[in-house]
C-alpha cells in the first residue's frame, strides 16, 4: 500500500496556533520549531487558518517550519475561508479550489504535498469539487488529494469520481466512532485524525481511558503521550494530528513516536475503548 507520508508518526496541526484567542506568531514559530526538531512527520494547515488582514499566515508559518527540515511534507486544505472575525464560508467551486491551490503553492513555495477539500460536508457539488482536485493532481500542482470532515457516504461518493489519497476527520478518543477510519483502511486510504484527545469541550482524557491513565501514573508519564504511543501501534494507516500550543506539550507528544509499545499498554487502551463501545 502506498501512503501519502513515508512513515507513521505524529502531525502538528497549526489551527490553534493561528486561530486561538491571543495567538501570536512568536509562539507559533516556537512550537512549530520544537515539533519539527523533535521529528513530526508533517505539518497541517489550511487556507482557512488566516487572519482578516493576512490570508496566508497559517501556510506561511508552515513553510517557515519546513525551512528547518527541507522536504518535510505540508498538508493544506481548500474550499473554506475566513470571511469575518468569527465567520468562515465554504465554497467547493472549480474557481475557488483552483484559486486556493494556486495561492497555497505560492505560499509554500512548492507543489502541495496533500490538498484536502476542507469542508466536504458543506460543499454544494462534491463530485465537481473532487473532479477539480483530481485535475490539479494530474496537472502536478498538488501531489495527493483528499477530503476533510467527510462521512462514509461522502467518501464513497468521492471515489466514484476519482481515487483519493487521504481523509482527515476528527477522531476524538472515546468520543467519536472509528467508522470512517475503518472504511478508509479497507479502501487503502490514509486517515489523519484531528483532535485525538477529544478537543477542548470533551471530558478529561483520563476519565475516558482510565486504564491508560492508571498506567501513566505508574510510569510517571503523561496519559496523552501513552495514548499516542498505543494509537500509533494499533491503528495502521492512521496519523494523529495534534493541536499543541506549548513547546513543552508538543515535545511530550512527539516523544511518543520513539517509545516502545508493550502488551500491557495495548490491552489497557483496547479495554478502555471496548468499555465505551468503540471497536477498533
């Protein structure tokens, strides 16, 4: 099976570094630099990760991060854009996707490694949007294409138009089902899961994976690091997209890539998921 990325691992999402209240470029650069230096396998951004006075900040910060490690893949997204202080609009038209892709390539200084239709659940004509992405791939402006925020039904509709390389959906541990991940796995499509810890509105991670949390206490490490360790081990074809906004937290998360997995930890996570009715 050919993958978008050449190895499993953790992806740093840039959204919170740009969009959170009080976010600064100085902090974003520090977190991205730490993530790149510690070994993240890709950076994730979007045309929508923008400010009203700077449509390219998210992609520009990603490109600066890649300067620290030339060749580091960058994922970005099209068809969704900032329209106001707290407003975003979706537009999957041919013109919009082509314009977005060209702007992304300009900001990144290279063809886009992976371009996703940002809000596949909100476009008027999914088939037209996917056909446009496929044409961009054929033309060489992007290397790989896919969907973000897509149900199983939307994934299947996309596949009637053209092969897609990846899907990026929310996959909050103990919060969301694994249906789309399993569907992508069966279809040979890479899956990128954002908000792997459930996001800011979810119950604390330790309450959703109590057995893993107990092991974290015993081992003197963070439950977040242990969760990432075991997810990387038990979910082939899955890349967690973390939203760290602090240097310390991104270093802790990325350290999970180099930690060995053992049966006790594996069984703890699988047991926690089973108790919540989630089948991997």
